[in-house]
C-alpha cells in the first residue's frame, strides 16, 4: 500500500479523498441500491480503463483510413504507435501532477467531497494563475471543439442510413439529443456507458476490417500516399488528435476511489485501442486506396448492409457518450464560474449547464467538415493541451531539488528517474511544437481553408452526392442523364465514376 517509502502519511492523504457520491457504507443495502451501484457508480481501476479506452477512440476510428490515404500504410502505422506512446507518457505526467496537487491540498485539510478537481486547478495550485489561465483556455477550447466534432460525426454517420434529410438537419436533431448529457452528474456515472461504448467501437472497428477484406480491392485501386506534404502532415496531425484524448484525464482520475492507481491505465487503454485502429485503418486503405482522399468517413465507401447499419447505429450511440465525456468538464467549469458547482439539486445544475451546449451546436452547423476539422483541432489545440503544457508543467513543478526530493511519485527507475523524465519531456515539447503545431498547423489549416473555399461555411450537406430522382437510386436503373452526370462532376470531381455503372 505504501508506494513512497518512509512517507506513510502521504499515502494516507492520497487515499483519503473518496468522493462523497461513492460513500455507501453504513447505509442499508437493498436490491435497488445494489443494481444502481453496479450500473451507475464507478470508481475502480477497471472503470477508469473503460472510460479512457472508450473516450480515446470514437468517431476518429472512421477518419483514420482517410489519414492512411494521406500518409501511406507504413507511416500511418508508425505514427499510431509513436503518438500512442507519447500520449500515454503525457497522460502519466498529468496523473502525477494531479496526485501531487491533491496530496498537498489534503495536507492543508482541503475537502474535495463536493468538488471535482480539474486540470486548470492543478496548474493553479502547483504553478500559479498564469499557468491556470493558459491551461484553462486551451483545455476549454479543445473540449468545446471535441464536442463539436462528435456532433458533426453524428450527422455524418446517420446520413449513410437515412439520406432523406441533409446533414445539417441531422445536426439540429442530434444537438437536441446530446443536450440531455446535462443530466449526468459526473464521471462516476459513466460506468455502464463507457463499458457499452467500448463494445460499440470494438464492433465497428472489426466490422470495418472484415467488411473491407471481404469486399476486396476496388478495380484499379491505387495507393499513392504520401503524395503531397500538406496531406502528409494533415494525416499525421489527425493521429496526434486520436491519441490526445486525455484532456479529461484529471476528471476521470478524480472519479476513482484510488487515483494513484491511474498511472499505467492510459498505456493499457492505448494498447487496446491500437488493436482496433491499426487493423481497421489498414484494411480499409488496402481495399479502397486513394478514393479515401475524397471520403473522410470510411462508411461512405462500404456497401450498404445490415452489418453497416448496425455499425452506424452503434457509433451514433457512442458519439452521444463521447459528447458527454468532452462536455462534462466544460459543464464543471461553467458551474464553478456561475457558483452552481456545489449545488445539491441536479435539476438546477442541469438547467445551468444548458448554455454550454448552444455554442457547440452553432459551431457544428458552421463548420461541418468531418475529417479536416479533426486535424485542425489536433494541431492548434491538442498539441498544447495534452502534450506541450503537461510536459512543461512537470518540468517546472519539479525544477527545484526540494520539490524532487519531496515528490509524492518520483519517475520510475527504468526510465532513468529525473534525468530520463526531463529528457523525454524536452523531446515531447520540441517534437510536438515543430511537427505537430508547426508543420501540422500549416497543413491542416491549408486543408481546412480549402474545404471552406470548396463547400462554404454553413454548407447543407458536406461531401454528399447530389440528390438524384428516385428511379436513379435503384441498382437496376438506367445510366444517369448527361445533365445529371454534369451536375455530379461539378460537385464530386473524379469520384463520379462510381455513379456511371449501370
């Protein structure tokens, strides 16, 4: 139990902070409370693993084949492994800083039973208000756009089952549905959702893999990636975004009964996620090659079937869950700003949270560019939020010999203790700043602006084929008229060849 020799008091204070919602001791246990605890209240290491795994890979699973078409097969696989390890390291740093902050505060008799600790408070407590402000700005903006991306993904996916409504109308509908996440109090209450979410992404990943292999390579398939530097760094930045899902690490840790157990959880979550992302992205890219460059959603190229419909529906439910994951920290920040965070009434808190959903809804309608928006958010926000700031914060927190001597959790011996940790941190900061933010920012913004020029903001249906008259939608229908072919060519460029088959 004592993970820091000769400092038993430290461990005791770290373990002391059981969240008050979790306390059920002394209360008579009936069947109803047992069932409620099983489905609703989660604070174990397993719950944290499910939350991390489920939250890390959601709609991005569908855009990774698009990234592979930009990067090529080898670079795609290598970048996933590289950024997966880098993401696990910075998640570990965030967990160390959280335990350090909480231990210091609990020595001062701080009480966190009705208060959820957040990343900006950790920065404030350890490094001061300037760090807090920078961390808060980046974190909130990233989570805001993370929620926007989930909403865009919902509309993009449902369109492949029901194209009677355009994607913008679906965004209105799913915005209203996702607003119901205001009623979920905290990350304790995601136990059943994160478990189901992981099953859903696992099904979808293996559906993409098996369906692509059974489909086989399309006629005349080409694998020219990497062809352009802009596309190469856009693809790399989407993978940076994929493994940068730990902006909610602190809130997930705070929901644990024993937060110091979190250290390796993110690494195991990443290892599992790679068993989903690498086979699915590689298989879809193998089957469809360069045609993915014009289809950022992998569902667009796979033939309609009950299996595909099931995958779409499961991803929709999962995106609702991930929307909640991204939005819940924003709800906490907003509650603290208006003085409602420690309010006991969940209905009042839910009503107070609703204004947070409105800008998300609005942004999803303005920029519905599913795929390119991931890379833009990755380069400009994820690079700082979950890679550069945690690495710098760890170095500055432990820069004095006294801080290193009294650290609750020193770096592991096999990484070379403090020298090893500082070396890795410097590498992370330099690499992500130059490659992720510099080249990635340039490439993804160039690509993003190209989408605005091509489709315009508030576009009604991003990357949709123009609606054809009903007879043309049948598999046995005649060849489209020259007018329709011309209309298709205007909108879809080279991708229209698939519509010419009788």
